[in-house]
């Protein structure tokens, strides 16, 4: 899966483990390999984005 969060691009290997229909599309669940420790980076990017958005209010 590839995505950009705040300003940091992520490329993470994994597998789709579930798919659910929602009102305007689908939601997917992914399982990531344990060797990919990106959770701390994702949390930090979310914090930075929240700070920027709060500052813009």
C-alpha cells in the first residue's frame, strides 16, 4: 500500500484481510508484516497534521 500522510510518503507491504461495503465505497483491512515498524512514524505524522490543522483554525 502506498499513501502520503501529512508530508511523509509511506510504502508498506501487506495483504488485504477483509473488505466491507460502506455508503460511498469500501473499507479495507490490511495485515502488515512485523518487520515493518512504521506505526510510530504514522502516529508522529498524525500528530504533526493535527498541530497544523489546529494552528489554521
